[in-house]
C-alpha cells in the first residue's frame, strides 16, 4: 500500500507528493548542514506531438523510457519524481550548480 501511495503507477518513480516531501526534507538538511542542493525540473519537449501522432501508448512508453534514462544518470540517493504529465523533478543533494548543469 505504501508503494502505491508514493510511486507513480506508470513510471515507478516517486509521485508528486512523495518527491515534494523528499525536496522539503533535503532543503531542510541542506540548510542545517550548510551543503549544496540542486533541483532540476525536466520535461519532454513536444510530448503532445508524440501522443497526437503515435497515440497514448507510445506516449506512455516515452515516459517510461525517459524515467529509465534519468534513473541511470543519477546517484542512488538522488530523488526523481514525476511532477506532472511529462514533467520530472530531480532532487540532487550535495550537488552544486556546476555539477547539476553537467548532469542536465
């Protein structure tokens, strides 16, 4: 039940509520220990075109593939969640702006 309440059913990433809680926890920690924290908001450009041209099943596949690609690019303790339709929030503790730009 906890897994269903905290994960997006399509991508298996954190859902919006869970990633927002992770973000707040990491913001509090970064302030407390004076460490860097970077946040990326990523989206899939022209996602509507994928759905309109190839159908929603193809759009779902694109979302799953994007989620998989992002997960393979971050550290195990970074947080990635589906923030909106094709928007993803990536929380990068102990990551400065230069490293976040490199990741992006």
